[in-house]
C-alpha cells in the first residue's frame, strides 16, 4: 500500500493509473480537488478496490495522521501542489500554503508515523517528493544542463515554493533520518493535463479557432518529458533510489515554445485540414514577468544509477497527445467549465493581443 498526494491532478492521476497497471498494489489517494484535481481523471478505477480516494488537504494534519495510522503505507509519493507559474504570479499565497506549509505538515505527520514503525517496515519506508527543474532557475543558451549539484535559484513564486519544500524534505533526511528521495523533473506533457499549461491550452485554443498566445518572443526553451516516462522515473526512484538523494528526470527534448506551438499546428493541420494552417492563429502577447529563458535537464544520474531513461520521442509523444485531446473533447469541456473562464480572463486580458 502506498499513499499518493495530488493523485487527481495531471501527473498524479497518470501515476495512479500507471501504478495500478504495473505494480498493482493498493493506493490511498489524498487530494483536495482544487480546480486542477478532477475525479474524472480516474473513472477507469471507479470500481477498483485497490484505489481508495480521500478528498482532503495535506495541511489537515489530523486527517493525514489518521490515514497513515489506518492504512500503514509503505511509501508516500508526494505530488500535491499548486503547479502553475502564471497563477503563482497572480496569487502566490496558495503556493506557500500548499507547497511549503502543506509539505511541512505532511513531513511532520510522516515523521511521527515512521518513528512509530517497527523493523523491517521502518527500514523499507520511503517518502518520495516530486519537484521541478524550475528550482534551479534559468540557463543561458550555452550553459550545461541542470545537474543535481546545480545551485538553487528559483525565480517565480511557484519555483520558490517548490525550492522551499525541497529544502524541508532534505532537512528531514539529514536531521531526523526520514528516508526521503526527491525527484526534479522537466516540463511534462501528455493526457489529462489541465488546459492552462502550454500544450493543452494551445490544442484547445486551436480546436476552437482561438488565438495561440505566445509569451514574448516565444524563444524560451523547455525540456519536454512525456508523463508516462515521468511515472516510470518516479517508480524507479521509489524502488531503487538511494535515500537522501535527488534525481533529475528529463525528456532529452529541448524545444523553444515556438517550435512546440508550430509542431502542434502541423499535427492539427493533418487532423483538421479544413482549418489549416493553424499557425495563422499564433499571436505574440506580453511576456510573463520574470520568465525563465531556458531549462534543460541532465538525467545521467538516474540513467547510470537506476537504469531509467525516457522512452518516448517528443514527435511521437506530441502526436499521441494531440490525438488524446481530440478524442476527449468531453473531458476538456468538463474541466474548463466554470472557474477556468475566469482564469483565462485574469491571465490573458492585459497581455494585449487576445
Ligand atoms: P496539477 O496542478 O495538475 O495537480 C495538482 C493536484 O494536487 C491536484 O489534483 C490538486 O487538487 C491537488 N492539490 C492541490 N493542493 C492540495 C492540497 N493542499 N492538498 C491535497 N491536494 C492538493 O499538478 P501536476 O502538473 O500534476 O504536478 C504534480 C507535481 O509535479 C507537483 O508537485 C508539481 O510541482 C510537480 N511538477 C510538475 C511538472 C509539470 O510539468 N506538470 C513539472 C515539474 C514538476
Ligand atoms: P507552462 O506550461 O506554464 O509551464 P512552465 O511555465 O512551468 O514551464 O509554460 C511553458 C512555456 O510556455 C513557458 O515558457 C511559458 C510559455 N507559455 C506561453 O508562451 N503561452 C501560454 O499561454 C502559456 C500558458 C505558456
């Protein structure tokens, strides 16, 4: 039995589905169901007794303590977070509350639980913290990719809150001996991603013949990791990673945002030829404040130590992702009703071209 936090979000739901399909042991899924969490992501598990969903907040220490005592998980995979940089610019408080204080609450209750365990369960227990490459800050075009030794230099409230949580996790290993592992991954893409992030937002807008809002000059670089590869990387770190260590997980796939958007448009031109060329919808809008220019991950440590490397090529992964969104319009409609519209208004209204 493992406890997953944030398992109704994009990566969390993919991880839960992947875990049930590959490992098959039970999961308790603790998720607050914010705007980003959606039980519709887990409908395939509706009648699967191996998946126990609990709606709740990681800040609710009594709830976390009760779940740990009742279910005695052998590991925690911590994914719950506020995850969108643009939202952290508009409203940072929630990022501190969930990413920093929430992680602290989870660590405190985990420590109490772990200290109560007898061997061999105590020795086998793991706390796996899922973090981001954004904690390392921004790279120049010729800089080497981030390694696990790159100093932290977060630039957005989101990145700063994740950096703070990474430091707390680190300190619980060094101070209390809690068996933690941290993974820092690059930008994920794939099915079930909420359409506030670049790839699903562009697919949705293009399908609706709306403008494709590229921030600034569109030459910012991200390293794209397919979410299924990421899930395999988390499993590898959980099962074989050394405690107290951090592992970078990347897709070996650096692209500028414009390359990504143009690739999406080209795929959509073949799928919906009547509306081609979709690239005519590309619109340059006001840049994100403090926008990091480039992220790149050196994933040699996890490859050499744990034998993990990404299997999906960006081109095929992107094609499958577009196909998934085209086949799941009802899902997109469902998650973008209501509050989503307010967010689009807040984020794009003053950028000029939308
Ligand atoms: P997401 O925003 O899609 O999902 C987050 C989930 O956490 C949601 O289901 C939400 O309901 C839940 N949640 C939020 N606050 C909570 C709270 N206080 N208590 C319990 N649940 C809460 O995020 P994601 O993209 O799936 O990211 C998952 C993790 O991976 C995050 O920690 C994020 O920082 C990290 N990460 C994501 C990416 C990416 O590209 N998406 C890249 C690097 C790292
Ligand atoms: P995003 O998906 O928000 O991920 P992150 O900021 O965590 O990397 O954005 C990916 C890149 O795409 C980032 O450089 C910002 C850019 N972007 C746009 O150009 N337009 C948009 O509408 C969005 C949401 C992002």
